[in-house]
């Protein structure tokens, strides 16, 4: 399994906002769980990382790494 996290943005974000998102993702990666906002999609996920996303109701949904 790869040792890199690849995330795709489905929305245009200004440079400052994208930098803030990147900093937040790097901090969350250290904890081993990443909460993605609805406009980000995980493309490649390391085995030691859990990805959580928000559903349409704002609830967190656990997505196993094997799905990526």
C-alpha cells in the first residue's frame, strides 16, 4: 500500500484556503484520522490512515482504506 495521501478538490479554492486545508490535513494525518469536507475526495490512502467524510446531513461516515 502506498505511503502517500492523495486528495482531490472538487471545488476551486483560493491559494490561502488551499494552504489552510493542506496544513489541516497534515496535522490530522499525524493523528491517523482525517476528516474530509464534502469538496475533497480521497484518491490514494495509506493503510495507517482512516478517512471520515460528511454525508448530506453533516454526519461523519467512516470509509475503510480498502475502498481506495
